[in-house]
């Protein structure tokens, strides 16, 4: 009699132990994805006014410091895009044809294209609109990726 009851009882104990741990691990990965997306959104929002102010006036003595800030923010945004892709939104940055890669290339071109870094740089106010469009495009891609993870039950990949 004991030999018939013992295996199902052991299985029930093992399952009751494993399920909460698996859910906690999944929740941790999902939280990591959310934090990455939030940080990425903050960095994009920080880049917009700095880059817009840079292109609204011609080169001056403070331009070199602003250029370094822009380069740092763009590098950070690129790293965060890869992290977001690894953490749960592989469609963002998985291949050169993915929307995230194309959006990032558009943002880099809008922000650092033309005479960026040149002492002969003139004011180009129209670049501000390009920077805003590229940032908003990336923000919408992030919102879509987050929505998919939250509402469709998309699996957050192990990172």
C-alpha cells in the first residue's frame, strides 16, 4: 500500500517546491526587463534636450563637452537596447534588419551626422526635429515590446 502512495506524494512535494521557484525566477527576469526599458526611456529623454540645444547653435567653447555627453548617452542607449533585447524583447536588436537596430541607426545619424564635432559646424535647427522623431520611434518600439511582455504573456528569455 505504501509503495502505491509514496511516488505520487513525492511528486506532489517536488512540484509544490519547484513551481514557486520557477515563478520567482520568471518574475525576476521580467523585473530586469522592466528596469532596463525604464532606464532606456530615461536616457532617451535625457538625450533629446541636450542634442537639440547642441544643434540649435553654432560651434562654441562648450561644444566639446556637450559632444562627449551626447556620445556617452548614445553609447549607453545602444548598450541598453542590447540588454532589453536579451532580457525579453529579442525583436528589438536581434539582427541588422530589426526595428531597434534601424531606429538606433536613425538616432545616431540624426544626432551625430553632418558636421558633428567640427569647429566649422553651423546651427541646424531642423536636426532637432529629426532627433525627436528618432527618439519617439525608439520609445514606441520599447512601449510595444513592454506591452507584448505584459499583456500577451510573451516569454521573457533567460539572460
